[in-house]
C-alpha cells in the first residue's frame, strides 16, 4: 500500500496545501468549544464580566477597599487608580455615576501586583453587602458596618478572621466566580448597564464562533477539493503506468494475467487505491490532528480523562480485531471480482453460441454461482464493517453520560465550571469520533492494500522481452530475412513448439506457411515481430539479429494482420490511420482497393467516415477482415504478415486480393509472410513451408511440394481436386 503513496510525490505542493488546510480546520474546530465555554461561563454565568480587576469604581467602593488594606496596599491602589471629578463628560457615557459624584478609574497600564492586592478586599466588600452577613452583626446596612469598623478595630479583626476561614473552603472555581461577581457589583454601583455588557460579550463571542466556523468550512471545502483532485491525478498516473506496463508485456505475460484480471486491476483496483488516497489526505490526516490536539486540551482533567482513555482503548482493540479478520476476506473478494468479470466476458462474447445451443439456463446457473459467491462474501464483509458503527455510537453515548455524571458532581463541588464541563464533553466527542474515523479507515485499508498489491504485481512484473542496452539499427533498405535454426518453447514447457526452423525470405518474395492445426504456424510468424522470443537460433534482418534492435524499430518495419480481424471504435478512416496518422487520401484509397474493401466502403452512406462500433460489430466478418488487411497495407512497411487472414474471404475475393497484393508488394519491394489453411490461398507463393508438429516437413513451391512432401500432398488432396491441382 505504501508504494501507492509514491504517486503523490509529483503533487507535493497540493499535499502540503491539504495538510495546511486540514491543520487550519482542526484548529478552528477545536477553538469552538473554548468559545462555547466562555459564553456559558462568562457570558451567562458571570454576566459578561471577564476582568478580575474593576476598570472603575465609586468613591464609596474605593474607600471601603482601603478599610481592609495595609499602608502598602493602599499605596498600590492609589498608584493604579486616578480620581475623576464629578461631571467629567468624557466618562459619563461609560460610567453614568460620574454625573453625580467622583469616581476612580483604572490607569491604562496597571501594576502586575494590583490583582493580588485588590482580590481579598474586593471579595470582602462584596460579601459585606450580603443581608445575612449584616444581620449576623445586627446591622441594617453596610454603611453602619463600616461606621462600626471605624469605631471598633477588634470588629475588623473578627471579620477578617471569619472571612479567611470562609475562603479556605473555596475552590479556585468558586474564588473566580466570587471575584467576577464582585466586579459586577462594582459596575452596578457605577450605574453601568450590565445587561448590555452581557449581551455585548455574548454577541462578540458568537461572532467569533461564526467566523471560526466559516474558516473551518472553507478549510474543509478546500482540503476536500485538493485531496480529491490530487488523489484523482495520482490514480490517473497509476492507471497510465499500469496500461503502459501492460503494453510492454509479451504473450507470455498476457498468459499469466487473464484479460479479465487486467481489466479489474486497471479499473476497480485503481479505484480502491484512489479512495484510500482521498481518505488519507482528507480524513487520515484530520483524525490524528483532531484526536491528539483535543487530548492535549483535556489532559488536565484527570478524573474524566481516565474514562475517555478506557473508551479509546476499547475502540482500538475492536479496530485491531476487525483489521486482522477482514484482510484475507478482501483478497478473496477481489479474486471473485476477477472471476465474475471473466465469466461475464465469456458469456457476452459467446452469446450467439449460447443461444444456438440453447444453453441459456446452464450459463445462468454458472453466472449465478459466481454471483452468489461474491454476494455472500460482500454481505459478510458489509456486516463486519457495519458492526463498529453501532458499537461506537453506544460508546459515545455512554461516554457522554459518564462525563455529564462526573462533571456535574465536580461542578457541584466547585472544582469545575459548567462551561468547562461542556467543553470537555465536546472535546471528548471529537477524540472518540477521531478514533472512530481512524478505525473505519483501518477497516478499509485491507481492501485497498489488496488492490494496491495486485496493481504493483503488474508494475513489478518484468517483461520477458527487452530492448537491448546498446541497440543496433536495421538496414534502411529491405533485406533478406533469415530463420537460422530457430527453436521455441513456451515458459515452463518441457518440449519445443517449434524446432530447427531454417529458411530465408527475400524481398518481393511471398513465403507461406501451412500445416495441420497446432503445427506452430501462428507461433512461427509471431516470432518475427518479437511477440515471443526464440529459445534457440537466430532471426536476422539482413545481418542484424532482431533481438539487437529495439522493438519499436523492428515493428515499424512490419505490417501485421492477426487471425481474428480487430477494429477499434471510430470510423473506417480512423482505423486505417491507426497504421499511419499522416496517411493521405490517395494511399487510403489504394489500401482499400488492394484489400477489396473499396467496393463495400463506397456503398456506405458516409464512405470512409462511416462509424465503426467497438470490435467492428456493425460490419460482417469478411468486411472486418478486409479492413484489417487495408490497415496493414496502409502502413509503409517492408514486411507484411497475414496470419490466416484470407480464411474469412470468399474464393473470388481471395483471388482478386492476392493478385492486387502481388502488384503492391512488388511496388513496395516488400516481403510477405502468409499463414493459411487453404491451399488455394498460397499455391502461387514463392516459398511454401510445411509444418508438422513444430518441424519443417517440406519447403518449396506448390509444384515442388506436390512431388516431394507427403504432408503437403495430404492437405492438397483433401481440399482440391486433381484438376484444380493441375495433376
């Protein structure tokens, strides 16, 4: 699987951009719980008051604070607050009380020691406003209390001791809350609109939450777009390399990988890899960022983190179990896809034969067996993959209940703020969801790994036919082609298919091959373009061994027509220009005329622009074969190979084609190789080579072989009468 990630290397800028966007998305999403916590704690619970030091205070409050301060503290207070006289219009809007009396306003840069100095006196003055506390001292108002404190110093000492005992029972959360409420009381004394302060704070935090959400959305969209684009481009490159690799395969490699398997690996398997690459860039990066960053945010809540840790540990255990269980099943699934493609391809291509033999029911059962096998396996895999989701949902719900249960107890004890509990709940949800995503990714990894392995099995397959390190070049002019004691056997075969083949084909000569089925005729002509490499001996073009030149240079000299005519979707013209993109209309006309295709092409409504369906299904077998011949003849080649090409033609068309072909070959100074089953197609050849079980049974002209070769005689007499043979 890791090999597939190499295809992301050309797009490293996009990958880096995705990482940046994912990181921005994570940071934005993780900022939201903090702001939500602030809205709950400061916006709702504390009325929008965030400062622990009042920005201003009334003269009365200022004097009350000094009651509980020593001389040093009083000095610090006086140094940090400036008196504003009654009626100062620059402060009336913010602090309405200044219209009636003097106030004290905090300087722009207060001392760092001010908070510790003012904290205790501020809390005391706030608590002394409480009616119950006043009643405990048998007083009706705080003003009476402060008058009593001035007259009775021992009372002050008593209040301070009681207050210290009270503070010792307060948690940090309680102290913060009390101090904030004390500041709020100071602001109320200044006749400030505390409701407006609260609304303004909530609106401000709400605005930031909206802005952060917008940033998270833009980052998510951007990362999704770039990751999809990058993964798609990487899979495109992967398909390109797979196809390019397949193009280098010899027939030996094609026999190792079936056509159905190659199609599956190029399409379905690449799609699986593309999916995991997309998910890696979008989710696999996102989930760890989110999970571990959230974990750092909540790590200090030890009592709640332990509950979260147990949930994550259970999730990881489930993930590992599913991963180890599904890996071999996904491999089997892809093999079944290959099998399904093979059966479907066979049935679709052989539909006419199936109907002719009335075997529809048999083929239905054969397809049903394969289809049921893959269905059962996919159902099993879907059930296994579907199992984690309800388990994770339950785990998330149970975790939420546990957090709220423990959190409310801590809120009640004063060790945690409500906003902090809600933030922790959201962080815990993000952590668990992150691990859920990672778990789902790991469930999908086995299938993608199997697909990646199948793809790289192709990419890492070395073709048996290679170009030489230091290639030579064929002679510019056509030269004799020599088969010098050539033998060949397939890979892992014990016996030779061809043995000791030796002959020379000169320019302007037609060399024909005939023999019984399985005698090695097609294999022999496939050695010339190096579809296979010979086992022993040599094939020379002039004095140059064809293995010493590049495959491209060799095949550029050859025009090839296979046994089965193959046409590509497009038009007649595009199929002929497949041999030569710059093919002129005159040469196209000549090729059609020689191949005897011109007569039916001219009858078509669009002529050479007539559409051709995939595989040439909209033309007859004979027309397809003639167009295949025309395509080969359109190429300015020095060697032409016709592999049992004329068998689909009627005798009259065959005779006309051979006559026209002889003239063209002479004109091009070319060499022709013909594989045939019919004696009539080759009896005028310059050389006829008779093959029998991979060996040369005879070589010569038609007349010579009728006299000297028993195998040729048997073939000739089985097809033609003595009069037709000229005996």
